[in-house]
């Protein structure tokens, strides 16, 4: 049959973020798939080098709008390791609490998106309505619905009061009941089981080979979770199960996320019961001694890795972020192999992608001379100026005008 | 145990429930107690140490000296990310978080809010000091 290549994105109604996919089709069947990242590159790593450590906490928080606590905790953990700060236990417990609340809101959000992608919008409406319960709790405990701003270097910024503990417990009870209902739905409702089973299959072998992380890996039987394997914050003192599944398809990924929700409720109850009294932060120095650290965090989407290198000043020398989607995005090509075009949105959505967290500019390969160059900041600037000039757009006048305005 | 229409009961029940949303802007559910909204400046407390300016991740704060121990503050609400770090950094409680969140403007310039310095209490006229005859 004649082969057709369809470009999906960078702008496409099925995509929530700008990202480009090229799909080779033979009829309705997918025979080739490639991803092009980079439409959402924001230069956050570079911007981190221009700001102080304290300012970077808020900047790294804005890497992702949904797992914002994951990124800011991973960053602060790395800085605290370099500065050898002894973070108070209560602060670690509060961090863990917010982390689990964030996991609940992220997984409920995913369930809604997955429902929407398979045309089951009733599920979207219900899960997102129930998600408001946890969003309200996050707003009362931290001061905001997203970008909580609870972390600071050396601890957390806000304490949890007894009244808040009661509110959280009440909310967890409501959410647990609702999640039980969703588990019941997804294991019995024909629409979901038939639509999701056997779609986007990723075998255990492929999941290990491609380095799948988080629920994507765990749904293929990869028994890995940073919370258990390399405990951070208060996870070492808490009892929880790592959920794995051997369905290896989108249905398995839905089941893993739903069961993880139940584990999160258990964790929150333990945290609130065992939370020690005491201070919530230690004073952190503005200048961090020279050194480097790697910090890992189990974000709702998988393992999040931050690397921080300091040089003794109040600004980091290098910050590197490996968002979970970068580890999972390669698996999509394998999942779609020999799949149907109509399965594409749900298969992509099933890894819970967050492309703007992932986008990095690392190197540019010249296909003619086989040379790889790394563009520096100034090169990038002159390249952009030249690129626009070649297209007949000149910003010189506007630039002068703006500079005149500033001075 | 697979059966279709598992959600039907819930769907029918929802018809008789109140909507989950509120009728904004006529009905405002309000913000929680410690919500981080717009930042307020209290000129009387400011000593001009500029720690807030140094710590602001968005460079949204400008503090100008306008007189002896008098400072005015310009906060660019368009730049502000409402993290509240300036409030934590301030040692003299010259900055405060308010619950205000409806801050949209049509003009970018209007987003810059200036908190003017309060003039020092006028020195009482000398006549008052003199014992009345």
C-alpha cells in the first residue's frame, strides 16, 4: 500500500503543548514515528545560572505547572546536600505531604485527560470536579493552587496547623471514596476496558531497554520507584507499596495510577499521624560552598533528576534537569509500532507527557560535515538575528527604540 | 463482571445535584486565609535595606529613597509571580500579602503600582511650644 507521512503538530488540536510528530502510515496502520522536541525551549537552566539560589527555587518550580513541587524539591535537595544543611524533620514531612497531595492532583488530572482522549468526557468532568477537593487543600496549606512555593533552601516556608490537618484528613476521606468508585468503573466499565486494552503495548523488555520511568515503566512490570529505592524527604520512615502491573498497555497505566492514588491516601494519613513537632526551617547561607550534587525525586510522571554545581558564590554554576517525560518519550515510538492512527492521542497521553519540562537545546549536528557544535549564548543570539534578517525582518529599529525607552 | 453503562447511575444522580461551579463574578467563593495575592507595601516600616529587591525572583520591586528615612516602593504586578518571598525576606514587616487576586489591567503601565512614602509627621509649629501667656 502507498505510504503517507502525516505531520502532527507543532500546533494540533489533539496536542496540549506544541510538539512535532511525524507519522508514517500505511492505510490506517502506523509504520513509522518520530518526535521532534524543542518548540517549548525556555532556557530555564541557563536562567538559573543568572539568579541566586533562593530565586532559583521559584524558577525551578516553574519548570512544570503540574509537578512544580517535584522540581523545586529536587533542586533544594541538591543545594542542601552541597551546603550540608540538616533540614528539620518536620520540614521533610511537610515536603512529603505536599508531594503526595501533588501526586493525587496530577493522577486525577491524568485520568480526566485520558477519559477525554478516548471520548469519555463524563469521566473528565467527574475526575476534574473531584480534583478540586485536593486543589482547595493545596491552596489552604501552601497559599496557591499551583506553584505552591512551600520550599525554601533549608526547609519549608509554612507550617501545618491542627485545623489544616483535620481539613486534609476530611478531604482524603472524600477522595478515597471517589477513587474507589473510579477503580470500580475502570475495572468493570466496558467502554474503558475495550478501548484501552491492547493499545500502546510496551513489553517489559522494551520498557527496561528504553529506560521507561514512573507509571509508564511500572505498568510494564518495571519495579522501580525512587521513593523506595533511594528514599528522600520522609519516605524512608513511611510504609507504602510500589504498584506494578503486567498489562503492559494503556489500561495497565490507568490501573497503576489509580492504585497509586490509594497508596498516596495511606501515605498522607501516616504523615499526618507521625509528623514530629519542631522547627520547619534552618537558616541557609546565601553563598553555597563549591561542590556538586545529584538529586532524585519521584514525580507523578516518573523519576526527576536535578544536577547542581556550585562555585562558592551565591549563584549556581550549572543546573541540569532531566524531566521524567524525556525518559518516557522514546517509548512512544515503540508503543505505536503497528498501531492504529486513532490510538495516537491516547498513547501519547498515556505517558502523561509534559513537553515544556523536557525541552532542551543541547547540540546541533551538521549533517554535511558530521560536526557537532554547541551553541553558546552569544552565538544563539547572533544566529537568531541572522535568521530573522534572512526572512526580511529587522529588529534593529525596534531594539533601539526599546533601549532608548529603558535609558 | 464487565458490564456497560457502569456510570449511568452516577450520571442520573448528578442531574438532581447542585452544580459544582459558582456563578463568578456575581458569586465569589473567596480565597483561603493565607492566599498569596497582591503585595502591599507599608512605607512607615521600611528602612531601605533592599533585601526584598535582592531576593525577588522576578525583579518586580523597586525601592526609592525620597527623603530622610522615607522610601517609596514600585511593584510591577505584571512581573510579580506572587511567591511572597519579599514578605519572608523583609525583617521590618514593611511588605504584606493580601488576598487580592483580580488584578487584570488593559494597560501595561497600570500594572505598576506605586506606594508613596508617607510624609514624616510635621514638626509642631513653634508657637505651640511656647507657654501661653
